[in-house]
C-alpha cells in the first residue's frame, strides 16, 4: 500500500463552501479548478477526500 497513489482533481469550486472545506482543498494542494495532484493512498488523505468528496474526483493509480 505504500506505493499506491491517488490522483485527485478539483472539479467544483470551493468558493461557496464551508471555510473548513476550503482549507481542506488547499491542504490537498488544489489551488485552481481542474488541477490534479497525486497524493499517497493513506488514511489521512482518504479522510481529507471524504470531507470534500462533493468538490473532487478521485482515481486510483
């Protein structure tokens, strides 16, 4: 599991979102719409994704 990664893409703007969700999106490294980042597949990343699932699209690599 250590070498697994997640490809996370911001598909909806966090402008109208709860401030905590905005910070979570920023912490994931997503700054602009349609930006994609690769993050390690671990519990912390999964938890962050769960909080902002309505704003992002996730693919397993």
